């Protein structure tokens, strides 16, 4: 078939095409409005030390290797947060009914880790953040149990930044328009060939 024949098919079925586009658009908006609200929380974890090495005039290898050690420890914390065991420990410390989904951690620098997760209520983000802080610092202290190093790792956990976890209406409208045009295109062709 040539292009002009396809154009004729769409001209004859313009009502079906427009109906499908509008239907997909309205259905998408209704689903967005009807879905329960979720919130995305972001927390920063800073790797620091519990103490300082004694002052000395000698060259200190600890200062030279500190950033590398912090980086390795930050990688360990990221792996801990990916562990189901640690996530269960975090949930067990949270209040009953408080849950999170899609907990992700990534190291942004040698001493900075970003943690994101989804919660149902905005206030749940603070509860989960407090549980994360407690579990990770306890886990860190377990590693130091037999060494008793005064200059051991500690995590400073920031207050969570919480935002709505819905697609903005403008962005959603553009996505639905493209999906509607795609569905309308195939709807017209399927009707023509049937």
C-alpha cells in the first residue's frame, strides 16, 4: 500500500482514532488520581570516625589511607543496605505498620552515601531513617567489637528529604498523549484489516 492509501484509511476512521486517544488519556488521568499517594525519601549517610589519632610529628599513614578506608567502608555500607537481613532489621525497629519499598543505596563519594526509599506516609520517612541509623551504626560497632579501635567508623545520618512519588501532571499528559496516538494508530489499522 502507498502512503495516500494509509491516509485515506485514517481519514475514514478519524472518529475511532480520536476516541482511542481521548480514552487512553482520560483512563491514565483517572488511574493517576485514584492511586494512593506514595512518597520518596532521600537520606545522606556521611562516613566519619568515632575519634582522632593522637597528634604526632611523625608521618601518619592513617591520614594518607583514611579516604581509601572510608571509601571501602562506604562500599560495605551500601552492600549492607542491599542485604535482606539488614532490611528486615530496619523494619523490625520501625513502628508497627511502617514499611518501605525500593530501598536503594549508592556511594556518591568516598565518604557520602545516598539512600532512597518509598513510604506510604510522609511521617514514616523519619521513622525509617532513625531505624537505618541505629541498625547501621550497631552493625559498624559489631565489626569493632574485638579490636576496640578508638578511631573506628561511624555514620552520621541526615534528616530525610521527602517528595511526592507521582509523575507530574504535565509529564503524564505528554506520555499519555503519545501512548494514545500509538494505540489509536494500531486501533485504526486493526479495524481496517479485520
